[in-house]
């Protein structure tokens, strides 16, 4: 199975996405607007990394209400998506030697968190994840 882990640093107007394969290698890093066109751009990038969307896990922090439309779009498109408590990501990032903080790097940190914690994330209920496929 070729697992893909996508971290999204969600913001009001523009967000950043970062995808890793199971070896931790970067597959793509991108910025996209928080609208339907931007969501479609992200989905196209995700689809370009994997033939099977069931192998993809997208993780994003809960950010007030800004993550809701993206989460809804991805789950409606058949992508496994999870919302992560920002405190978990902050604590995970503190363990890193990386001290710079940018939206692009934060997306990479979220992708790493998803990759490392994939087993515990997979235990989330369907209501917390969204649909797992058709």
C-alpha cells in the first residue's frame, strides 16, 4: 500500500498543503485559496500522488470555522480527512529541532504528525473523520 499523508495549515484566505509518502519524502507542497477553485487545485494535487484515494489521509488543525468548508469538500470527494486538535500539533512541533515557524512548514509538520500517528488516527470514528469512501 502506498500511503500518502497530507497536512493542511488552514487559514482564512489562503492555506498551505504538504504531502508525504510513507517514507517521509515530500510529494508536493503548495498554497491554495480557501474557495472551491483552491479546493479543486488541492484535490488535483492529491489525486496526482495516488490512484486510490483510500490510501490518502488528509489532516488539518481545527481553526475556528475556517477548516469546515475544506473538510466538507474533501470528505464529499471521497478523501479520508481528519481534524486534529491544534494543541497536539503544537506539542508535536516542540519535539522537533526546527525552530522556524511558517505556514508552509506547519503544513509539513501536520503531515508528519499524520504519518507518525496514523494508527491512532485510524481509530477515530466515522463522525470525526468523514466518509471513508463510496
